[in-house]
């Protein structure tokens, strides 16, 4: 294998690793925002875990986090809880950093 092919393979491997890492961070963030929302909805224990898993599933529907915001707003509205889209977005941004910190040590194993 030539040096060029070695380098190309290394770039492809890094790209795959980076994509996997981004997916895992996004999934962890969706779980964390699900737990955050569950707390505000008064959901605890196993039901909170199940709710968080539902949020993770919803996040797979489309790119970005608009699908998460729609789900949370629908659930908050159903319970007559007023939380703005801006507040949810800020929490998503904060939890991205938390998720990245949680996933990063796992990815080096």
C-alpha cells in the first residue's frame, strides 16, 4: 500500500470515528434532555428512563433538534407547563457539552 493510500485510509477511519462520536454525543444529549424534561413533567424512576428513551427515538426522526423541541413542547403543553423553545434550546446546548464530556472518556477505550 502506498503512502497516499495509507493516508487516505487514515482519513476515512478518522471520519468514521468522528461520525460515530457525534452520533453517540447526540444520543446521550437526547437522553439527558429527556431526563431533564421528565423531571419538569413530574415523571420519575423507570418512567423517566422510558420517557428519555422516547426522546432519543424521536431525535432519530430528522437531523437537528427541532424534533426534540416539538415533542417536549407537546408534552409540556399537555401538562400546561410553560417552557419556551428558547429555554429548551439553551438546555440542549448545555447538555451537548455534558454529553461530550461523558462520551469522550468512553471513546478512548
